[in-house]
């Protein structure tokens, strides 16, 4: 399973591509690609969004479900989804309920 | 300190305007990311995990109160209320929005600061001893030379696209507090037999993937030859440095592959041609720069000793702080104060906007308006009357910056690591916080004595782990964090690169491992006067391996 992630150009905010084509600030809203076709669709949308200068550093990331919640496989992506592990008061984790980074 | 002249002002202003235009064109889509990225990097703007990062140059770590207040203002207005002081004596903001950065740079320019050459393959911020101009053991203030190098290297057309980044450090005392031997060029100021000032020159030092200690290629370089000789080194490097492989592009690899003798010969040859050129520094120019760094007029304050005696009698916390956080000043009525940014369990090197303001106030009131950033990620007030130390300490207590741990086991260097950095493999800061918490007891720390722990979140070694007495390197193994430990590193006048002690430790094991290393030292040291590093150099790694890995080590 994969998600498409990027940073928003104007402010660097971490975003994921949502099913309705928006760049969501919350990983729980991300569209999950479960097969090759879906992955290709994500990649294509990502390339177009980068070309439109909405986002930068577009990447596919691997995720799994843990206790019913999206869980990026790499720690790096879990920290991107939450905010710095040393500052629970900063970043996305401060704004809403997201998965714990570790 | 150095003040911008008209040229400097116009130059920085023009640069801000240029970058404002570039950001506007990027946001409007006129520039692609591929076109824009090198431009933003030239202005210190990186993209990290959560946001952009802006790295601001603090030349040779020297700041005025006004500049420190501006950093606080930026932290509060455009960022999340804090900043991170780095091992290159710079400051990083971890959350600025791209759209705000031109305005941040404009604000910075009003206090004679910028972010130029804090990234890219150019000559980076020149670093220096943080006690420069104040330390009793100093031969001469290294900052005028660092400033001369800064002016010469700023937008130097020949050296703006080097094979790789280039770092120069200068120290002016017998004891090297600027780690000059692990820089691309290390300059150690000294006097020759006739009393002339000059430098011992080291080249090809560096950490990262291939740590190397700089090779001495000149025992004594007269000060007037500083720029011609440096230019000669850079020319040889620019011509022969390996542009084919990023990992072999630093000058340390060139020195290693060429051989020190041959490289020195090439440099001398270039130098011969440049020696009598316009790069030769006229005495008058050196003096003109020197004048900017003239020490403040320090009035006699002989009441200090009595004041300290009275205060320490009733305040043991103050006594602890005096014992650890002072450095001997040239003037016996004064001291240099280390403001620890390593509170127990805190993030090494972070300071809040309020703390920045408070330190600026202290510097203004008690410190002749001078602040330094140390490469050990602390702040320094270089000139404080001993009679004022209690007042300074009391205020530091109020703002949470009075930890008495300079040089102790909790005075840990840690890079931002995987909590922020896009290149990281593992987190550094939480490891530092946990070690700090484990060793919180002041009595235990002082019993252990001088011990430098340095932590990096990847092999780029921004946390200088190779030269930590105990070095910790975060790696990623099978998707998890793992910490490799090195012992016996040191970044002073007797530089050594730490040796890997054995297999790495998981996040749950690393603090215990450090504890075991410290206990092994305590059990084996000759007495309290043998610090960790000396004991390690005498004992070697065997007892530490035995303690960490037991039978496993013997079998191996
Ligand atoms: S050492 Fe690595 S992880 Fe740490 S700041 Fe440098 S590049 Fe980032």
C-alpha cells in the first residue's frame, strides 16, 4: 500500500494526496493506492501538481494498517506525519489526533 | 565588533532584493524547482522534513544584543518561537514559510546579518574560538583574521563553485577550542621566536563519511600571507579536487590521495606566484580590521572576589555554576561566562525567543553588548565583571539557562537528527535528552568530570561524533534506529578520531551503554585527576568492550 506525499511549495507544510485530488494536511485523509494502476494514478497526479508548482519533493511512501490506522513503514514518514517527536506541542500532532510517531 | 560599511550594506540589500524577486518568480511558477533550488540554497534555505529551514550566518559566532534580539523577533514573528544554535556557530530556524523568507532576510539585514554562504559548495561561515578576545591563554584575537577571510571569501567568483563545501576555522590560543584540525583549513595563531604573528596551517581535516585529521602543511605562515596562502590552497583544491564523486570531493580526500608532501609542494608553488600580489595583506589593513575587535574598555572591578565569596557561602547552586561555567579572562576582575543551552532533558542548542531577549538584555547590561555562540551549542558572555556574576546567574536561573554543566557529561552536542533533518537516519535529540536525564545529578556529573558526548543522526557528522570522547552515530538498520558508539575522539589541540567500540545499540539500550562506559571509566581511572579521555588513551578499548559486551567480546 502506498501514499503520495510532498511538501507544499509556499510554506513547506507536509501534505498527502487525498482521494478528491486535494493535498491534505492530515495523513488520515490520504488516498491509499493498493495496486499498480492506483500507484500510477498517484504518480501522475503528483507530477502534474509539481508542474503546477503546488508542491515539491513528491514521493510515494509505503504504509500499512496498524490497529485500523494508517502507519507509514519508515520512521521518517511517521515523524513527518506527526511532527518532531521531541515537541508534541509542535507540528501536526499538536493540531489534531494523529498517530504517535514511534 | 565588525560594523558594515556602505559597501556591505548595499551588497546585502541588493542580495535580499534579488532573492525576493526569485521567491516571487518561484511562487508564480516562472521558475521551476530545479531552477530555484540552487538559488534558495545560496540564501541558506533548505527543505527539511516538516518545513523549510533557514540557516543564518553568525560570523565567527559573534553577536551583539541587537542582533540577538532580532533573532528572537524572527523566532516569534515568523517561526515557532525558538531557534537552534548549531555546531558551526550558526542559527537555524526550522519552520519558516518560503513566502516569509525574503522579509526575514530584510529584517536580518537591518542588524547586519544574512544567510549567504550558509549552504552550497563555497567557503562557509568562518568559525573561531568562542572565547576570542577574552581568554587569558590567548596569543591574539582570531576574529580579525576570520573577518578578513569572510570579506575575501564572500561571493568570491573563483571559489563559488568548488568541488564541495569548504570550512575554515581559526583559533588564537594554545588550547584549541575551535577544533581547527577537523576543518578543511585550520589556522592556529601563534607567535614566532621574534614575536611576529602568524599561523600554523592545517589542511584536509574533516568529519563525515571519511573522518580525517588535518595535516600540518606550514608551521608558521606570517599573517600578511594569510590570503595569498589560502588562495593557493583553494586553487590547488579547485583544480584537482574530485568533482566526479560527491563522497570524494572534499579537500581531505585530495590531500589523502595526493599525499601531504606533494600537496604542500603544489600549494607552495601557487603561493610563490601569489606571494607578492595584491593579496598580500598590508599592515594598515590588518590594523583597520583589528580596530573593530578592540576589546571593550573594562573598568577596574576589584570588589568581585569579596562579592563572590559572600554569595557562594549562601548559594551552593551559584558555587556549582562558578566552578563549571567560567573561563579565565585576561583581566582578573572579569570572567567569560558559558550560558548552557543544555538544561537537563532539554534540546541541545535550542533557545526560545524570550531566552534570546533575556540573554541580549544581560549582554547589554553586564556584558559590554557581546554574545558568542560556541560550536558546542552554548552561548557565551565573553566579558562579565566577577562582581556582576551573581546578578547574571540569578537572571539565568529565572529564564531557565543556569545549568552548571559546561564540559560535563550532560553538555552534549546533538545535531537535529531525524526529528527535523531530511538526511537523517536516526534521531539524535531524544538520545541526548535521555542521557542528560540519566546523569542529571550535579554531584555525579562532577564526580565524572570532563566528558564530551557528541551525537549525529547520520554519517554527515554535524554532531561531531567522531571527535566526541564518547561519540554516538545514529544509523538505520532494518527500518529501526541503531546507535553506533565510538570512544576516544577529541577535537582539541590533540585531535583524535574515535574508534568504534563494537556492535550498535538500540534506542532502548543506548543510555545504559553510555552509563556502562562511564562506570567502567570510574572503576579504572587512576584517580579523580585522570579525565575520561586520558584514561581511555591509557587503557585502550578493552575494558570498555568487556563491560559492554562481556563474553561476546572475548569470543570475538
Ligand atoms: S548529521 Fe546528518 S542527521 Fe544530523 S544534521 Fe547533519 S545531515 Fe542531518
